[in-house]
């Protein structure tokens, strides 16, 4: 093997997570030789692409399925991305800023929101409770046509960041490749065929050759688990993959409007969002359909999916256990129905009308080709869904399987992985964590843009 094929670190997967890691390694460590391997012709073409996700930077302030503890973690993580944008995207090519709110409808939800506000206001000092009158000023279409006796309340903040995560990934890449002192090889259109441990190195087989790396990090979404299993890691995990689709409507909202989360459901409740650079379009969704694919609309990935689950008794028991929970079963069935022509759209419209009561059937169209896949982790030992991101740590190897909010936490995940990588590489390697924190984590008031 030629010496130019030997790397300190190989990153497999060039989405938002892989490029964030490359940016951190390139700018804040003394690691010299890095390869980023991506099977597509460009970065962030799968789940980080702007049509594959809801373009939201999640802080945990209006996500009602987050506990205070999770919101604290996500808030810190999202702040890194926000500060990166304030430093590097003053012309707002990557992001737009809108207000955002979570809308509570009816006695039970409004009581829940009031309690939530008390619990969360110290973590999010900009959060305000607003009543019907103020909601009508900010989002007239949310109140228009709504029964007068229907109680509504919202938690509101003007800190709503909408991000084109593909453009953010491209920015991370550009800020990584500019480093003259390092060898950073970008291998686009390159598939990883196989990976084997050989002494102190991993041998990574790509299309027509092999490279060697001291440390390998997988940031390949659902595929990370598939590769973990080939090296005998992650045996206790399977995936319940959820495909999201969206509906488009003319611009009926001025900002982001979320709804209160269903209990026991790990997937986002339906929300309405202005398109990242185009408020004349509002996007509603996501629907969340359980799917046996690793990539949306790529049917050949069904066989790869079977390999991630394994046809074991434990996998069947786990899926059965999860799907027999009445709340989840009802949710799964409803989301299948949403995709059925004619009936689906009518039923989905009922959900959209909770946000915009006057919207009509002919104003809503299924966004063709939109939507991505969120891998939810199933623990085969407990037979339950595991909330949050999964990371498998092996010998000089890391596997990231990031469900939502993976894009919002990409830089924090990169920070964590960078520390791990430096410890794997051992003596002589260092991470300038303090500089990273100073540049990205400080909550200092940056010249306010927008």
C-alpha cells in the first residue's frame, strides 16, 4: 500500500455530520491527513439536502417532546451552529431568520404550555407566552376562521433559524479544504465496499482501491449501523426507519408554527414552515411513515435494511412490542393513510387546518421528491425505541446513527468525536477545544444580523 493512501482519519459520509467533523478536525486539531468519502457526487445530497428535512435549527424551546435536560443539551449544540452562521453567513445565503411559536389548542394543551413555560423560561429568556390577540397580529391565518370559543395560546420567540443544511455542509467543506498545511482528500462519487481491521489500521475498500486509516468515523445515517454490524458492533441494535414527506401551500405563515407533541411519539408533530429563502411557500409536515428502506425512494436499499435489522427473533419481538403500543400503532397507520391518493390528502388537511383553519384542499399539494429518512434506534435487548442519537464506539472507530435533531447538533457531535479521535490517535495529537469553544460556544452578543 502506498504511503499516500494512509490517513490519520477517514470519515465515511459527507452529510452535515461528516462535513462538520471535517471542519472541526481541519481547523482545531493538528491531525494532518484526513479523507472524506462520500458515495454521491456532492456533499449533503441525502438527508441534509434542503428538501429532505424541515430546515429547522432546533434549540428545544418550542419542541414540546424535549425534556428540560434534553433542551439544555440541544440548546448548547444549536448555539454552536447559530454562532457559526453569525460569523460566516452575514449575507444570509445559508440561513433565514423567522419568528417561531408552538401553538396549543384547547384546555389541556394550553395548561400544558403554561406549565412548560414556567419550567423552561430560565433556559430560554427570550421565550414569551402570547394569547389569541397577539397570535393574530403575528400569524393572522392561524386565528382567521377559528371558532371564537376555541382556547389558543402560543409560546413565542423571534429566534427562529431556517437553514439550508446542504449549503451549511458546503460551507464547512470550503472552510476545511482551505487549510494548506494539511492533506485533506475529498473522495466524491466513491462507495465504501468493505472495511477490515488490519493491525493498527483499518483497511477501507473503495471502488477500485483500498486506503488505510488509523481511525475511521462513520457519519452515514442508517448505513452506519450496517457497517458497524460487519465489524461485529451494534449487535443489540436494529432500526425503525421513518420517512417524512411534506405538503406545500402558498405562503400562509410568516414564521414557523409548531404544534404540541403527541405523548409517547418520538417523531415531530406536524408543523408549518416558510421555505428557507422563500416565504411565498409554506411547507407542512412531516408525515412519518415507517419504511423498510435505508434511503427514501431507493428501493434497492430494502435489502440493506434487512441486513441492519437481522431476521432475528429479538428484532421481530422488538418491532412487535413497539408497534403494539396503541398510540404508536395509531400514528403509524395514520401516516400510511396520508400517502394514499385522494383520502390521504383530505385526512392530512385536517392536521394542517389545526394550524391554518381556512386552508382548502386545492391549496395543498404533496411535495414530490421531498422528504428524507430518520433512523430511529431499536434496542433489541429492551425491545424499545431509544430516543435521541445513537453512537457506537469501537476500537479506534466511531459509528454515528443520527436521528433528529442530528443537523442541529452536528458541531457538538463533531466536538465530541474530535476528542475521541485525538484520544484514539494518542501521543502528539491535540484538539484546541478552548479555541473551538471561544469561537463557537460563547454566548456573546454578536453584531445582530437580519
